[in-house]
């Protein structure tokens, strides 16, 4: 059995970005019910040198968008530098979903052995094949950041379960 790069990228990113957006809904409801400023939740982190919830969400989004763009040979959309609230983070997730869903299947599927270059935030670059980018870098990064966002919210007392991370069966 084979699986296409499109299914392994867009087919994974889209539902889990949707789950991430739903986690933010839980965070918002938690903040409202407990009269907590949502910015407090967005600023939480598991350890002082780790990214905050807001940054974890941004990084999950970024890895999905950049991976899709590199595989499809497109430029990724830019998200603003403004300090996002929950509503803006959800809007960015929605934009990321729209972007990756709009990428051409054939171009992503053809990127398996093509060289792609990932540029880190500090400007450093690393070359991959499309397949190695997706399977050894982008997907692990994507899930690391979503998992950490989930863990921050659980640590903050947000009522979540594994099903909220996984989403509905597909």
C-alpha cells in the first residue's frame, strides 16, 4: 500500500489544525467560566524557556503552511506580527487550512525526491527531499507544537481529553 505525500501532509494538517482551533474554543470557554483573562492562558508555558501557548499555536500553523508551500513549490502566506488573541489565532488557523487545502495535489505528490529548502526563523537553511521534510521534520514539529499546546491547556485546568486532541474518528 502506498500513501501520497498530499494525503500525508494536507490530509494530516487540515484535521489537526481544526482540532487545534477547537482546543482554543475550550480555552476561551474555560477563561470565560472562570473569569480569567484569555491572555493569561495564551501566555502560559510548561517551562520558562519553552514557547507560550500562543507561540505553540503559531508554530504548529507555521509548520503546516511552510511544509505545504515547499512541497507545492509555492510561497507561504505571511501572518501579521501583531500579538494575536484567541480569535486572531483561530483566524490564522482557518487561513492556514484554506491555504493548504488550495495546494495542488499533483505538485505535492511529485515533490517526494525534489530538493526543498526550509528556512529557520534565524535565517539558517536546511535542505531536504520533499519526503524527508514532511516525514522527518515538518510532521514531527507540527505534532510537537499541537501536543504542547494541548498540554499547556490541560496544565491550566482546561477540561480536555485525548478525544479533543485526536478529534472525531476519520
